[in-house]
């Protein structure tokens, strides 16, 4: 079902949250393009675990809106747009976040 839903552009979230979700996913992709989700050193936008703080905040919000299904959908979007390496970085940055367990 996820392949078909992705193909048709069906976002697994309530209709009233669609604009917010689209904005959050766009911001998350921009972070991946410009900063990455992981760093070798903490500081700036990265916490002591070297994970991007805003990417974690976005993950928490997506989890509140649509749970694991929306987070998985977002990861597929990131993978399609930015590739496997950045996808894996986001997956690791989201480790232990809400319902998310890679």
C-alpha cells in the first residue's frame, strides 16, 4: 500500500494537517540538503549526540500528527529526494523518537 500511496501522493495524515506536514517535510529536506542530519561534532544546530536538533523537533511533530506511518512516509520522501546515505542519517537521528524504531 505504501508504494501506491506514495505514487498517488497520498500523505498519511489528517486533511487539516496536510499543509503543515508538507511544510515540515520541505524543511526537513532542506536541512538534509544543506546541513545533513548528523555531524561529527556537537554544536550549532547539532545536539551532544551530534544529531540535528530541528530535524528531531520535526520528527516529534510528525509523530504527533500521523505516528509511525507518517514518519515512514517522510523517510521514503527523503530517500527519494536525497538518497540512501542521507536517509540513513535521518533514520539514525530519529532513533528512539516517539513511535519510531528503525
